[in-house]
C-alpha cells in the first residue's frame, strides 16, 4: 500500500499512461483487476490529439521490450473523465451496500499553454467536486512523450515547463487535497536531475498543519527512451500498426520511436534511485515527494528492484501490452 497525499494505492502496482489505457473497456478491465491499486489513463489533451495512422507498437524477440510510435490520445480529456465517472459509479452501485474498495484514477494530461491547462484542471476539479471523487482523482502532467514531432519532451528543459507547473501549483494551493505529479523522461547525466530538483524547489510552501510541503506529490520515472530504432528481424509481433507505407524496412513506419520494457530497465532504475537520493537530501517539502517507478517491470524480480531503488509505487506498460491485464497477476506472484 502507498499513500500519495490524498490518494491511497493498494496494492502499490498500477498501469502507466500508455496505449493500453486508451478506451473505456481497457480502463474497466484495469480497474476490475484485483492486482491493480489504481488506474492511469492514457495521456489526453483538452480536445484530443491528431493521431497519425502510422502509430503503433512492436515487441522484441530478444527480451520483453517494446518500441512504440504513439503520441497522445486522440480522445479528449472529457471522454476519460466521463469513463472514470461511469466506472466508479458502476462499482459503487453494484456493491449492494456492502463495503467495496474503490480505486483511484490518475488522469494523465498534457497541454501546450497555461490557458489550456487551466481549462483541463477545471474539468478535473468539476469531477472532484463530487464527494465520492474527491480522494479518487490525481493529476499527472506528462512532460516526456518522445513521439510528438512538433516538439521535444519538455521535461528535458525544466525551465520551459515553469508556467505549466505554476498553473498546477496555483490549483493545488487553492485546493490542497489535489494530488499532482509529473511524468518525466529518462535522464542520463547529473545536470538534468539537478535542473528538475531546482525547479521543484520553487514550489515548496509552509503548511500550518503539516509543515513544509511541495505542490507536487509524485514523480513518474520514466517514460520511454526516444529516437530508438529496431529492424523487422528484431521483433516478433506488431500491434495496431497499419500496413507500412513509410519506411517499410524498419520495425515501425515512423522509423524511430520510444523504447520501453527490459531494454530500458537499468536506466529507469537509475533514474528512480537518483531522484530518490536527491529528494531525500533536500528539505521536508521535497522529501515528501513519492516516486512511481516505471521501465522494464516485466517480472516479480524487476518489481522488487524498483522498490529497492526507491519507488513507492510501481508502474507497468510493456508487459500489459504483451500479456493484457494478466500482467499484474504475473507481477504479484511473489508480493
């Protein structure tokens, strides 16, 4: 079990924002699994992302790894909030008055402007205004998708997301029960970690009841590793990729994409460990930030390594894509 501000995640095992959390049916299946403690939606924008027909994912033959060329969800935020409301309401109504665990949802979002982000926060807060949902909804700002051609992952340039973080921080200060986190790209050198820690430090504040706090409750480390390439002889299966009309000599039509699964496990562990160490070296505000560890969690042993590295909650994507919701039962075998 993990308590991240107002959100209780039990067991401390979740899916991450990925293509396998795109639809109502997928979210419902994730929610219904007794082995998930919370459900993360696929990253949405206010009006929906214009998804290319060349998007898709392949799985490697040498390990449980994947390469995907997906961007954000083509479905708008309002669709996900409607599905979340329906899933939770159905769960409560089917309990026949008996106590029934109701899982939280992490709503993964991204925005290009503060005005767009304010509108998205408003929609989420409208749902949280209902008492049932107040402690069941968290926000995750995705700063790290490598497959959006119009821009590079903003998490690599922390200063560039300061206005968005300020907007989120203002929302938290108006409602301190609002749990907010950031999904980060994989970092590879000390300066990247230092820059993010320095930015987060700006959002510390004094709370009379709980002492020094930070507006951000968690970091999700890490998203996929961009600009990665696989050839057809390296993969065993492809999912949701249409007939390749672009670059047919490569595993995905876009040639490069985001690498995930076992291939980035060591890097992801290093990110979790380094952030946990740096946060613990800071004041109480930053020490209170939790880490959701993601990347190559394809076995119970890998899950254990993530927790040893410093993750309070462990997230899964590639194994979910390969095995379906059964992935969480596989990972829970030795918990």
